[in-house]
């Protein structure tokens, strides 16, 4: 009986940790999350997308991409002369993030005009560089850029990811954003109960 209880607790712990610590992965497929449906065919400024507790903004010359090989979900961001940001809407703890990007063509963004990716954990007061050389090395495939910075507690609006252009007109597609949170309290409680049960069994 004790062995059965131990197995049940183990299953609960794994399920709880998996549910609480799953990645936030956003591929920009939700129509209602975009601020405007007019972005399908023309460039616009100050375009927003909100989903999964994150707010996204691209300031200048952004288009909602629909071309099949330039998106991962139903849409991607086509960025040109833009600053793109992702901001957490709620307080919590995070340990990393990644984005998937690809060059819009075989020539842009170029090595002469690469894009820069950085992030802040204090609302933009200080920035941490990830890469300042994002260029079109393989425009037919997606490339992943990101950072792991260790579990960090932040207030709402403090965790900011920024992708910016050199203002030379080179285009870039951004297809997916992933953020890595902390294990939730439910999962940690289940693991604690599992440890107690194991000690008692011994």
C-alpha cells in the first residue's frame, strides 16, 4: 500500500511540475490578440499583440506576415526599421527566453546592417546584450536567439525583451517567442510531499 501511495505521489509531483513550469510559447496565431486586422497588406506603426500574460509592440514599419515559409504559426512579424519589444504583464519569476527569427530574403538583414537583441530585468534601466549581429545567414530556415539568466523575480513590466534594427531598411521575420518561468508552488508542494513519503518509507 505504501508503495502504491509513493507511486501516486510521484505521479502527482511530475504532473504538477510539468503543468506549472511549462514554457510560455507564443507563435502569434491568435487573430483577436492583434490590435488590428488591417496589418495583412500594409506596413503600420505601433502594432501590438497580447497573449499569455505578455504584451508585444513594434514601433515602426511592421507588417503581419502571412506567407507560409515566413511564419511558424498563422502569422509572424515582418519588421523593418522597427523596435520590437516583449514585456511581462504580471509579476513572477523567470529564468530565460528565446525568439525565432529568419531573414526576409537572401540579402537582408545583411552583415552590414544586423539586428540587435537584448533584454532587461528592471524595466529598461539596464540592458543585457544577447547578440548585435543578427543577419541573414540562412533565410530559408529559422534561427533561435535567447538567454538563460537564472531564476529571477521581477515585477510586472520589468522583464523586457528588445529586438531593434539599424534603421537601414533590412527586413526580418520574427515567428515565435518563448519564456521560461519558475516551477509553480503546486509542483513544489507535491515534490515536498514526495520527499516526506520517501523518508517515512525508509
